[in-house]
């Protein structure tokens, strides 16, 4: 079966479409471009489906390369038969392929191999066929020599050989693999003397759960606790049942004697149990990685697509205690104007001076909104500003400052603000995040933004790949204004990359603003293929061609002009909703061209796609200061600031975030938590439990009245 047929069975997408997608990808087309501008080729597949095709094709390509390498390895040993070659050709599972290859796989010196080198293979074959224990013992005496000088060592050597033969039996491995997959349990015990130090893992001090049912976040917690040295982990099945399973298979071809019994036990304990424990561990880790990365990517997507405040004059504060609060002012374009530092908190406590400075800055620069980082001293600074500007029209926002320090020390920050201190750059980033989160956050490595739990425990290659895909999706989904975009955000536009993004900015600085998309072809290193991939995602506001401010691709402008001409109107009149398009004209063009293409053009002309993000609103806040102000039954406003597999954390306006367990979100069963709640969503919650000692707050959304 070829790769396309396998993917067809897996994804239920026609082989014809899969092949067309692969051709586009091999030709250099990007996922965002294919999803938006090649709907007629893909039959309207979305980005998720396209990524799946790309991933599964890569997986199966690697699988068939591995299969070919195994065939070559066996052939080089002179052991490849027609029957074996036929068996390998039919295998479509990695585990089956590796099981079949195991007897031929070059190995490090094992106990069994050492025994073979000592000349004990004939004895192992004798034991394999002989039922009488006494005859075996007598025969073993013939193998005593200077190197192996007693009967016990001779027999143990033969048992080691037999144990390895048993462990390589494909039927044995298949039976035990099934047993482990269906019935294995993962258990943990606290290590001696680690009880106090590992108290945060208290729930796992004496823990057992079936591996089939364990939740991904529990797997990550167990693995982290083991790595940190607090827990001992073990994955096991019923040993008696496992031995019985091996015996049923082995005794069909082996004699029934005490030494075969010992070999079976040796095979299970020394080889098979550790092998399948490792295999199940790997499967659990991979599954947990995928689930965790899914949560990270969804959180990141929501963070990047959170509503922008837009063009407002901003006062941004990077709060601190000892070193003070760094303040910057930004104009409506996000340009840096001024900076200063105030010390309203301990140990300086210059509250009056700080208030006066804040008032003067707000008045002088006609500040419309204040952005306050949510890190150290963020809560105290926010409360100060809220009291100070309680009666004014100045909006006040707490801004997630994760990764701001990473940006401050980055090459991008140095290029933008070479003369400014790192702390000032951080405050600028906080202010710009409020104005346009996407444009600012793309300047930071996605892993540094901090979205989810166990971020450093998951497969880092997978995490980076998926986070990059999310950033690319968000940038291309929103689109980029060609004449104002920085090179970091341009670099994520379909087909571009850092070099071309910088070339675009340099061209803009040298030649002035772009007036039409086709000018991009004058940018150094911008080829026709790259232009094709990028053009539709780059907008020009107030350019010479109004279509350049839509998501209609230049390759279909001729169709637009034909449609407009047949409709006896102008592009501007349709875009401004002054004219409608005759349905008969639409139908005639669908017959001439393609249904997907024409419908896409018509939809965009009738309702031009602008920034799909909603605009941010100032949240409601609670009249509380610390966790001590909370009591069970209280209902409060909050903002979701983190989402995990098991629930959501809610910012209540105090230092500690509360947890809404997934079971307390809705009265309806939740399959995917991301379907019902979103990052930064404003919610009302009810307090179920307050643990002041452990600084934990349990909340409910579904119990709010």
C-alpha cells in the first residue's frame, strides 16, 4: 500500500486531493496559502487538515525509509529470504517492524551472546528439545571448562540464551504488548526521606492508575516528580498472567522442563517487562506531549489573537518594588516618547511624588490608557492607578508581561531601541502589547511567552514546531499592513522569512510607502513564487488599487474586473456597499471558473475582511486586596489567565489565581476545554474553597447564580 492510500484510510480524505496537496507542498506552497487560495484544488480543506496531511506524509515517508534500511541490513547479513521480504512488505506498524527485525538487529554484548561465545548454544538447543531435567543436567557437565567451571553457571548461561530467544519471538511480544496496553498500571511511591520536600506531589505519594485511563496532566506530574527525585515510578501488569501468556506460546515449540520455566521467567523479568514498561512510558509521554502541546498552542493562539486596544496614547508601567516602576509614554502609533521611574512601593514609599508624576504624564501626553505589567508589584501598581484615576476617562489594563525581559535583551529590541535601558524596553513592550498584542508578541520566542503547564517537560522539537505553526496561522489570519509592519511580524507572512521581511522594511525606508502590491516584486530577493505566496496576506491601506486592501489575491484581480464590468459598476462601489452583485452574473462566472474561487471573491467584495479581532474592553474588578478577604460562597468577577487539561486559572485581582476544575466549568460534559472557555475571557465565579496555608482557591463557573 502506498503512502497516499494509507493517509486516505487514516484521514478519510480522497487520495486525489491528498496527491494535489502534496504536489502544492513540494512546489513550495505554504499551508496558509493553500488553505485560503487553493480551495478549488483541496476541496475546501482547512489548515488543520492540511497540516495533518503534511505530518502523516512525513511520518510514512520515514517509516518506509526505515523499512528499506532494515531490509538492507538483513540482506547484508545474508539472511534475507523471499518469505521474510514478503513479511516486511506487508507490515504497516512500527512496533511489528521492529519486533521482526529484533533477531537480526546488531546488539551490544548481552548475557546470551556471551554464553554463545562460551560455546553454550548447543546446550540451549538441547534444553529446548529435551523434557527430562536429569538428562539435561548430565548433558550440561560436558560444557564445564576452565572458563565455566561449575554446572550451575553452565545451565544459567544456556538459560540466558533461551531467555533472549524467547524475548525475540514475535508472537510472545505481540501477546505481551497487548497485555501491557490493556491492563498495565502505573504506580508511584514517595522516596524515603522526601516526604516534606516533595509535599507538592502529595497526591502521588501512594498512587496507582490504569495506564489506559490516566490523564495527560497526571502523567506529566508523575514524570516531573520522578525526574526531581521525589517519586519512584513503576509500570506493571499481573506477572502470573504474563508468564502464562508466554508459556502458552513457547510450549508449542519448546520442551516442558524446569530450565525452560526458568528461561521464561528470566526472559520476562530481565528483558520483556523492562522493554514494555519503557514502551508504555514512551507512549504515555508522547500522548501527554501531544495533549499538552495542544493546550499550549490553543492558549498561544488566544493570546496572540486577543483584542487590541488600537491606536491610543499609552502610559506603560513595568512595575517593581526596590528598583521602582519604569514608566514610558507612547503615541498612537506606538512610538516611544519619554520614560521615567517612580517609587510608590516599599522600601522607598514615595507615594505622593509617584502620584504627581503619574498625573502630570497623563495630562501632558493626553494619555487614554494605562498598561501595567502583571509581574512583581503589578497588583499593587494597578490598585494605585485605579484609585488615582477613578474619576477620569483613562482606561487601566493589566497586561501579561511574560517574555518581556526576553524581548528587552533581544537583537530585535537592540535594533529598535539601542540607546535605551533594558527595563525601559520592557515597559515599551508592555504598552505595545496592549495596543496590538500580535504585532508585539511575535518579536518573542513563542516558548518564552508562558502558556500552559509543563512547558519545559514536553518534547521541545514538537513544541517549537507547533508554536511556530500557531504564530504563522495567527499572523496570516489577521493579515499585515505592509506600510507599518515591523520585520518580525512580516517574517511570519506566508512565504517570506526574516531576510525578505528585512528587505521589505529597508525598501520601504529607502523608497517610501508601497502604493500597490505588485511593487513587492522590486524588493531584493522577492521572486514570483514568493510573491504569489505572500501577496494576499499583505494589505495596503489607501493604496492606488482598493483590492490591495482586501484578501483577494492579485492572481484573481482579472476575474474581479470581469465581474465588476458585467455588473456595470466599480470595485469601490461594491466594497463600500453602494452596489450589490447580480446573482446571475455570479452564477455565470462560477460556471466559467470555479465555485470556490468566485464565492471567495464575492464574499470579500461584499464584506471586506478587516482585522478579525474584537476590540478590548476594560474589565470589571473586585473590591478585594488579599486571599484573606475571600470566603466560601462569594461571587466575583475574574479573567481567565491560563488554561490546562484539567481546568482554568482565574485572575481575581489578588496575587493568587483561583482554579476552576474542568468539572466546575459547565453542566454539560466537556470534551475539549478550549471549546467552552478562552484565554482572557471575563467570567463570574463562585468560591468553593479557600486554603490560605497552601495559597489555593477552588472556584466554580457553573454554580454562579
